[in-house]
C-alpha cells in the first residue's frame, strides 16, 4: 500500500488566489481527517469525514475554507481566497474502523506558502 | 469539545536518561490515546497507543500510562538515544460517529549525546 497520498507537496501562491489541496486515503479506510500544522498552533483538526460524510467541521477557521469528499478515495481542501496567515503544513490522515479508536496514518503533508 | 494539554513544550535530556511527557484531556468520554513522533520535515507517525480499559502499556523502551480518574496520560522513554530526538504529540480520540482525534501542542525532545 502506498499510504496516504497528498498533492502537491509544496505550493506557493499569491494572496487572493484559490488553493486546492488533494488527498487520497489508504484503501479501505473509512475516516479521513484534514489537519493544519503551524509552529504557533500545533496540529489543528480542521474537518473530518466518516464514510465520505463530513462529521465535524468546527475546526475550519472561516468560510474561506471548504472541504469535500466526493468518494472514498479522494478528498480536497480548498482555500479561496488565500491569505498569508494560511501559510502552514496541511496534513491529511486516514483511519480504518469506526467502532473503536484506531491508528490514523498521515500523508506527507502539503507545505503551503501564501505571499 | 475535547481539549488536550501537553507538557513540557521542550525537553532536553542526556543520552541514556529517561524522558517523561505528560498530557491531560478534558472529555471523560475519550477512550483512545495515541502518541505520535514527528521527525523534522516528516509526517507524524504512531509510536504507541493505549485504550481506556488499560492502565499501562509497554513496548521496548517506550511505555504509556493512563489515569482515567484524573484524565492524565504520560509517555515514558527509557535509555534515550539521539535518534529519539523529535517532536512528540499526545492525542485523545472520542467516538462521535467516527472518532475525532485531538492533538496536544507537542513536546520537542532533544537527546544530547
């Protein structure tokens, strides 16, 4: 298994532009998470999906952020318009099972820089 | 919602000494507590986990303890080695239709040779 795959690995964009981050979870995993990591705030949970349905998006900072999971093998996190304070590493993670806690596997992350 | 606090934020030990990282959580319904290690520029990876029906778990030089009454859990690393240097995150998971995992702020561990 290739693990959780994120793209792009690095993204540099100008303020005001739309940014789309992509994630392919591990096959068979039914929960998917988007986290944002910064030095100041650590690992923040933005949103998570279970069986492709958004369960909790209370961590999404504002309306400029949106996430979708159209099928079990693909999710996107979109920022429109982007701002310099959105600069961070964005991780996608997936996990199998829902009846009990299990390990979440992280992708390599997307390092976003908004200038 | 769940809140996880982690201490210390930075820890420096001599090679061979032990390191202890402590976390507290707020939601008594949390029932799964993983620990992740993140090396510089890499993704977080699970190193050990514990469930709420267990008080202690050990895997070679790493052990975790859980006190459900006090809502505390700790990571213990014995005989530390330079390759243990990394950022360690504790987390708590609560089952709300899929198990939301909330992370602590992280502890940067330095092991001096």
